């Protein structure tokens, strides 16, 4: 893992970013005593962006066997709008 100062990063920002994106090797930058890691994230393309469904919590809301829902007779509850 490569390490550099913020001043060095500023001088070579595009070269460093291209290197991280190409190789996948992270770069650590020290800024005022704080270490900041630049890491490439692979996956979705930029235009796709994060999905609104990515942060949803999976919940089990059907009590029982879901196949039973297919065989329910809904005719007494259905009111046609004619």
C-alpha cells in the first residue's frame, strides 16, 4: 500500500486516482496527522448509481406458507366497478 502526503497527492491527483482505479491498490494520504485511505470500489457503473432498494431491510411479513395465498378465493371480496 502506497503512502503519501496531501501535498504530494495535490501535485499528482489524477495520476494517483488513475493508478488506484487501474490496479485496485489503495493509497494512504496523511493530512494533519489523519490517515485517509483512497480505495477503488468495483461494481455498478456510474450511470446506474446506488439503487433505492440497496438499504432496505428484508422483512418476513407473510405468516405461513406463501403458496396458500395463490389458492384463496377472493370472489366474495371483489366488487367490479362497472
